[in-house]
C-alpha cells in the first residue's frame, strides 16, 4: 500500500458511521424536544453548530473530545451569562440526571454514553450574530456558522481535499495531547495556500510543513510538532529511495492505524 492510499483509508475511517450519525441525530431530536418543553417561550432559537455541521467532526474512537456544539438562544436578554449557564445546568440535571454534567464556560457540558454535548447559552444580536458567555459576567460576539461557507468554498476549490486533510490533522492533534485548539486548527488549514498540490498526501504534508508554534508555548508541544515534521521528512526520503513499504510504516507513526 502506498502512503497516499493509506492516508485515504484513514481519512475515510475518520468519518462518522451511519450508526453514529443516527444515534447523534436521535439525541439532538430528544434534546430539542426537552429544551422546548422545559423553557417554552423562554427560547427564541436552538440549533447545532460547529464541526458536526461542517463534516469535520471525528468519531469518538479517534477523538475522545469530539462533541456536538448546540446553541440555546434565550428570549430574555436582561441577565448576565452565569444566569443562563445556571438555567442550562439545571435543565441538564433535570432531564439527564444519570449523566456527567459540568460547566465549562461558555457552555454546559453534557456527557452522554455515545457523544458529548456542549450546550452554549446565547442572546440574539439586534442586527446579526449572537452573544455567548465570555466568563460568568461578560459577553463575546459570535456568528457560529459563518465559517461553514468559507470551509465549503475552500474544499470545493481544492479538489475536495480540505475536509479529509482537516480530519487527518485533527486526528494527529488528538493523538498528541491537543497541541492546537481544534477550531483554530481548522481555520489555519483552510487559510493555507495549496498551489500545485494535487493529492491527499501532499495536502497533509503541506499543513505539517507550515504548522508552527510561538516561542512561549510549552516545550512538550514544540517537541511533538518537531517530531511530526521529522516523520514527514523521513517519509519523503523513503519515497525518493523507492521504499514504499518502509514509507508506509513511517507514516503510521504520524497518523496511527
């Protein structure tokens, strides 16, 4: 098997299975019904956002932090963020009493058996966008799905290689202790130039060629990134030496089987 074929197979494995999708959709339907029942007209909107809407979420088997971002937009905008977080936590404790529930600003984290939900309280802005908590007493502006269109356009322009590249690099990131913020990593990959690149191997290698960390980052993160770059360099050398089997064994150190 070539390095390209191996990476293609791993990228395919990094997509949610039909059963996983079905289970998640069932949970989303349930949580929507329960939120509506619990809050009634106290909510103006509720919707899914984040990597699960972009096609870049990883299966839990490949990333234990995989979650569903779910925005809960409250109608009454007269309170501080902590009030809405408390309301969502009470909701989760009422309907999911046997589940692990905790606050992790700007969200309430609800851990189910098969998936984790990040319930994010929000307020609708007057003209466009939303406000979500920035700590217990401050707000930050967001437009949660504006990145989706940017990623889709980039993926279309780049031979549909951006999404599989993101999934593979996010898998590497998860395997190495989350060196980079997941969302920031996606945005970085979308923002790169891929001039002259035409297959998944080259897309993935281009990302690792360009990834960097600032000087003040912990040494362990720097060491992990240096190691990744060394593996990429060795794979290229093995391929030049016409040693495809050894090159495949080496790439598995970067993207595990």
